[in-house]
C-alpha cells in the first residue's frame, strides 16, 4: 500500500445512489460532486453516481463543472456559485447549466452567451445564504422572463436549499415562490429543494428533482436512522512507519499532553493535519491496527500522529485504518467527527492531495 491512501469503493457510491433513487418520488436525481466529490474524486464519483441512476450532477463553481467535462463526463451539470470573473461563456459552450441568484447575474449570463444559455434560478427560502430573497423575486422573475422571451436564455430550473432537513415551512415558502415564478411567465422543468436529508425524510419536498450530496458517499444527515442502507465509500489508511518501545513516563508529541502510564510500544502513522486529519481529535481519534481499535496518543501534528498500542505485536509496515465502513469492524468517519466535535462531511471532504486515492 501507499504511505497514505484513501481506498474508494465506487460500487458503494453507485449502490448508495440507487438506494436513494428508489426511495424518492422525484423524477430526476442530481448527485453533488463538489469539493472533489466530497474528497472521493469528482470525475470518478460522477461516473459511479451515473451508474447508480443519477441523471444530473451538481458542483459549486464553473471550474469544477469544466473539470468534469475535461474528464469526459457529459451528463447534465449545474454550477451555482459565481464570482465577478466567472467565465460564463466557457461554461455555456460546454453545456453547463448556470445557477443565478439575481438580475445582475442574469444579465451577465445573457451577455456572455453566443447561444441560448440554460439557467436555473436560486431563491432563498430561509437558509440565509445564496439566492434571491422573497422580496427580490418579483423583479428577478420579471427580468428572467423578459430575457427568455428575447431568446437570450432559457429558464430550465428553480431551486433552493433547506436549512434543516425536515423544514415544512421552507417547503411551503418554496411552493409559493414557484407559483410566483409561473405567474411571471416562467415554466421551469427542474424544481428542486431537497438534499439527502429532505429526500429521505420530507416527501413533500421532492418536487421534480432531489440533490444527493453526503448520502451518495455513505453518510446520513438525519438524527435518526436513515430509511435506506448506506455504505461509506472511503477507507482512509496509512502505513505504520515506526514502532518503538518506550518506558513509563514518556511524553508523546508536542506539549506532552499524553504521557505513557507504563512501558509500551508507540506506533507512528504518517498522516497529519496537512492531510486533513483534524488536530481537534488529538488524544481521541480512533484507529484500527490489526483488528484492534486504539486512540490517538498526544497531539496530531502536521504530518504524523502516534498510537500507544501497549504490548500488542505492532510492527513497521502494518496498516493503520483511521476510518472506513463500520460494518467491517473499523472506526467510521462519524467516529472521527465526534472526536473532533465536527461532522462527517468535514472529515471526508478535507482529506488532502498527499493522500493517494485508489479506486475499486
């Protein structure tokens, strides 16, 4: 194995997507492959998602969308967050749908297009982030309808995002905004509000499309058990590069926040916060070695951390598994999230470029 590697089970991604597709009433399913496919690899995850039944892909910015095209992915793609220098012309030429949140962006997209651009309108129903507010929707929809009538663009979608996975109030607001868009002369084919949590727990929020993010990679955002079986697709592992005996009273790593209670073996794992291992999980992150789960001893450093394995026969060259599918007896990314007081989304997404992705 490599010094540091993330083993990515593409079949798990396909199965997760298929399970959610079967569980929703929406006609279309978008799988979100932003942030390098939540750390799993954007192009590879996109292909696995399509294999599982997704017919749309979602990313944050146009650079991510163009990366998919350069990787040979020709499925429909939506990108929804743009800066002042975003190259709308290149995106439109590549057949990418552009998410827009206001009149100024609509006009920029229309001006950049040599052909009829496809846009999807983003509205804010209560998350308080990107999207036109309810007060701004009237001029927004009027401008979109005028530009559509002129032939400059086509409004193919209307979307928003839930602040909470089971928010009926936002779903009601979204329906009212959809009625307002239709009254302005718009007829979007793609209407989407629900991400993984909403798709699994809020049937009224399905509309014509659902967006699957973390669920595709095997995790549920719900506080209760997910109604479908999801399998984590990433196993993060490192080769133990050193195992040495030390006496009782030995301090470990920076600041000696861990001191050995007796003579013991310290195993060194070459993964650190430069690789995305959260420093907040110092003295707590779980690691499986030879079928036994231990905890990080001392502070996690930039490139490495230490495990106190006691008298276990651990040797250099053995494999340390930080997280993977808990059904196989190893810690999960959720376990690491609990140790670092964060969420599993962050644990898998932050895995850095030094970690080699290996696909099965």
